[in-house]
């Protein structure tokens, strides 16, 4: 190796100006060590699909606000014995109808029953019907749609013709007749609504399964010896959980609205049980009178619940969509 005396002036300057990290004087001649360090720091952090879902969902502010409101509603309604100012059976016939005020924040009805107390206890019935109908109809619809889409041919045709048959049935008429015959109990309403709501989920799931079952990872699962049930449960259903969850939230809103409509028409739950639809039905004669305040509380409760459920569905749809702008 040449000594400093043997090196030319320009060569010595070039050597002295080399940076300790291996970068030359111009900054554009990185060494192997510099390249390694740069690549290490620039490597992105790997995130799972669920981590990306949580990140997109948390950034959807309206959906986050909606889920907070729904949680508060559930806590207040199902914790009514703790939060209600009066018992569920309390009434004061001598008091009669009183406008909203200090002792009765939402007023009282003609029987002297506190409206806030009734609203909280009625919310138990309405919310339970909405959630249970969404759960049962989603499970049934997912099973029917997955079987139809995966099996294909005769099975697909049979199940889809049955689904189409249920879709053309006038739901309110069937519900009214069934409730008149079997009674307007909470469990009867849940079963009948679930019996009529599963078709929408089934059609969505079938379409998703038809598009997925020809994918390469399904062919790889078949080649590895996986049976049809395992392929559907372990590979297909997890990949279509997004549309299933979105349709489940829509089923909650639809069930609450349908139950309220039935109760308003006189076919809903029977006293002593009450729901938000019953409260609207009881107050329908007070439109345009000083007691019109009896309509506001249950109407606003239904409106807030349905809006929050729909906003939650929007947030889930955006969070499950990798191409969504909410990320």
C-alpha cells in the first residue's frame, strides 16, 4: 500500500473526506454498511389484517361515536333497575299527565307512569329483539348462502329458489297473522323476524362464496386434502366476514324498525311488557295536544339507535375494505 508521501495531493484529500459511515464527499457513494443501515431503517412494519382493520375502524370517527352511544344505550336500558328513577310498575293515577320537569324529566302519561322509566325498560325489549334477530338471521343466512355457493348445481338452485320464495312473501302481513295466532311474546317476535330476515344475508354470502371458491388458495386447500366443511369454515367464511358483519348491523336496525311498526299497529309485544313501538302506539292519539311530548322520547330513541347502527355498519364496511379511503 502506498504511503502518504506517495499519494498525490488530490488522492489524499479524497481519502480524508470520506465519511466514517462510508459515504464519499459528494454524498452519493454509499458503502455496503451504509446501504444496510438505510435498508434496515426503511423497512416497513408488518401488520396483520386484523391490525389494519382496527386501525381503519378507529379512524372512522362517526363509527366510533356511534359504538359509544350504543354501548351507553345498552348499559342504561339493561341497567334500568339501577338508573331508572322509579320502578317499572310505579304509577300515580292521581298525578295523571305531567309535562317534563324536575321530578319527571320526560314527563308522565295519563296513568302517572314516569316516561323515562318506561323508556329504559322498553329499550330492553327493543334492543334485545334487534340484536337477537340479527344474530339468528345472520347465522342461518350465512349457512344457507355458504352451502348454496360452495355446493353449486342442484343444491344451489334449490336453496336459492327457496330464498326467492321467502323474499316475495309480504313480511308485515305474515308477521301480523303469525303474531295473532301465536301471541305477541318477545320470543315469538324474534323467531318470526329471524325466519323472514335470513334471505338477504344468504344472497350476499352466496355471491361472495361463488367468487372465492375458484381462487388459488381454495384450490391449494383442496389439493392438500381439506374437506368441503373445513374449506368453508376455515378459509371462505373468514374472508367474507366483512360483508357478513355489515349485513348483521343492518339487520339490527331493520328488526327494531319492524318491531316498532308492528307494535304501533297493535301486533307487537303485549302488556305488561312494553317496547318503544308500544310507547308510540299508546301516544298516537296525543298528536297536536299538550301531551304530544309522549311521542318524542320513544321516537328519538328509535331514531338514535337506528342511525348509530347504520353508521356502525358504514364504519365496518370501510374498515374491512382495503381500498377504503378511511385508512
